[in-house]
C-alpha cells in the first residue's frame, strides 16, 4: 500500500516509516506541516494518509480539519488519524459525513507493525476504526435516553466491536458465536437505530456514528 505520513515530529514520522516499511508498505512521502499535504497527496497518489491530530500552527485539531479536506477531495482515500489522547468528540467529527475509510487510534495502538498494517487495510476496504479506549470511555459515560438504549446487551456488544473496526467474522470470533448470528444482531441494530436501507458498509458507519454521538 502507498502511504503518506504526516506528523510535525521527525521522530514519529521516521518511526512510522520504519513500521510501515517493515510490513511491506511503500511510504511515498513524509510531511511535517499540514499546508504541504495537499501537494504531497497530488504528487504521490497514496492509498492512505496517516495524520497526527495536533500540528502547527495551533496544535489543536489540524488533523481533523485536514482529514475532512482530504476526504472531500478524494473520497476513496483512506485516512488514519493518530492522537495521544482519547477524544470521543474528535472521533465523532471524523465520522460525521457517514462514509467509511476513516479511523481514529491512539498512537500507542500502532507501535506494532502488524496492528498498523491491519488498521490501514481495514480502512482501505471502506471500514471504520475507533480506538477501543475511546469506545470504553463512551460506554462508561453513563446512561441517557438515546437510541442506544433500544439495543439489547448483546447488540451493544456487537455495535461496540463494529466501532473498533472488526468485521462480521472478527466479531463472531470475539463473541464465540456464528457469523450468521452476528449478521442477525447487526440487522437488529440497524433496525432499532432507524438507519435507512442502503449499502451495508454505509449503514455500519452510520451505526458507529450514532453510537459515538449518543453516549
């Protein structure tokens, strides 16, 4: 996979380059400032871009803004945003357009080359990824009168694993049930959340977005 790495820290940039190359990916460019990314993407035609969330000039949400701009220009581009902190509101903003191919992970989560490579492939296939720590914080935030309360305990477990980027097969293996059972739970989740009929991947993204926005 062709990848561009964007981070203002040269140590992080080079570290990610080595992790990616260890898994056989081609790092076409490494960039230190947001304003240089558009040109790098145009020249390098990457399959995926990895972004730091806080970069110059304000060190607040540059990565979120840049991810939105990149996806608007190239909807098929996979974008993985990395952060040192679990910020549920950032994850919600990233998924707000209802499309796949976008992910939010803590930097510590991608220290293993295989984990990083699996995350990128999941996004390239149109999936979504939300860091398990973010999902955990949302679940611990308390109960409110919202659409998630319509789900059974098992359906919430399935939705949580969907948010973490697992496929139907991955969810089945985690919960020790059949893939058909997972498919049934997912259909119930879609129905109870009132999601419109459409492509399965888009409905998964909308389900995860509902989860993020209502916890």
